[in-house]
């Protein structure tokens, strides 16, 4: 797929999806951006006038029904499926998180199977599908793409299970559904899955106000703006721009077919590090930043190097990521106050 291709991106107006779209456009590909909201799609187009001829928007009203993708998949050479339900505000884990995530993956793959033009589907999974919360050091260990979250379906959907744990289940079982589809249906295309941990960095998707920031960046802003010091559930992260490169390389590199990758910086983080970066990089930092300290959890590791090497990703520093995002957030805050 080295020549310019027509690529479908789902969840294109979300945090990760918008960067994937931009990376594809920069490389000369034509992009069909699938979104639930035509309004957001139009905002996305308006923000990229230089790519007017390369970018078209398609509304997919139901991301869990393959029929909804019938128009979206027409004539595309590849699909990058980023869209997935994400909410911690649930009353029914199975109906609101787990089933929709599984159905979304199946819908995209079903629709892809109707098009002989589709050669590969890249799916955004999550480190949540890798993580075993009961695995503790010592001895020190390293998570790799061969690891799977041991959570059972029954545990994921139980009424007493927290939405955080149910979300981890939704990512695991959606990804499992993709690999089962390939095994059972043997489609003409192959699949690659990416399992990123916490994803930070500047935003490229339509966001009108700071209150609408995606979850991970909202935590950075909480620290920078002096609200609170969130708890870091894991010490692993990736810059959204590096993750976008990984998605595109996973689509284009022949040798990536059929593989699962953990895309993660070798540098660990804590919100205490966020605090230090803000204090050092911004003249207002020391006065405003959140109180408290937080050490980096350094008793276990995550192999992001394999993905870096095989997908040609050069990971940015955490300092650059935080600085680039906070600069943008401060600008947004200024325009909100004007």
C-alpha cells in the first residue's frame, strides 16, 4: 500500500482519529472520515482547507450495525477503526460498554468483507486489553503484545464491576472478536491491532471548550490548572502523534499484517512529572499548578520498543508532549475568557 490509497477512518472526529486522519492526509492518501456527527465532520473539513480534495466525510449513525458502514466501505483499500464507546458514567456495563465495543468491531469487519478492495483493517485496541491488575512485582516483569488481560466476560459485565474495569473488558473482548473473525471467516484482508496505554498530546479534533477535552488530556489540564493531582493507574503513555504514525505504518507495512502491537514510549510518567514540566516550562507554572507530589511507578515495564522498531515510530519525550498540549490548552482558556 505504498501508493496513495483511499482509506476509511472511523471515529475520525475523536482525539486519536483526527491525528490518524492528518497523518494519512500528509502522506497524500485520500481519507473518508466516518463520524456520528456531520457537524463535527464539517468542522474538521473547514479546519483543513488545503486537503479539501483528499478528505470526505460520511455519517455513520450506528457504529454497531454493519449496514451503517455500507456506504463508508465502498472502494476503500484499508480501514483504520478507531471508534469505540468510552464512558465511565454507566448504569449497565454490558449494554453500554462491552456489547457496543464488540458489535462495533464486528460491524466494521462484516462491512469490510463485502469489499474486495479492502486489503487491511487496523484496529485501535488498548493496553487495557493487555493489563493484568493482579500481576505485581517482584519479580520485575515486562508486559508485551503477547499478554492478555485475564478478566472474564462475566466479571466485566457484572453489576458490581466498576465502569473502569468494564471498560478494560470491553477493549479485550472487542479485540478478541476481531481475531476470532479472522480465524473463522478467513477474509481477503488481514488485521493489525494496536494496544496503546494513556494517550496524551495536542488536539486536532473539533473541541469548542476545555470542559470537552478527552479524558487523558483533561487529567493533564487538571494538574496544569491547579485543580488536582489525579491517580496514575499505569506509568505508561504515548504521544497521540506518535500513535497516529503507528496506525498509518501498521496499515502500510506489509510485514505488520496479522500482528498485535503495544505502542508506548520507553519513558514512564506520573502526574508529579506533569507538575514539574509545567513549573519549568511556563512562567505561571509554579503559582498555578496542582499541589502535591507523585512518584513514577517503576516496578514493572512495557515493551513499546518492538512497535517502535517494526513500525518506524520515534517516540517523543514526555516533556514535549505535555508542553505542546498545555500551550494549546492555555490558548483555549484565553479565548474562552475573551
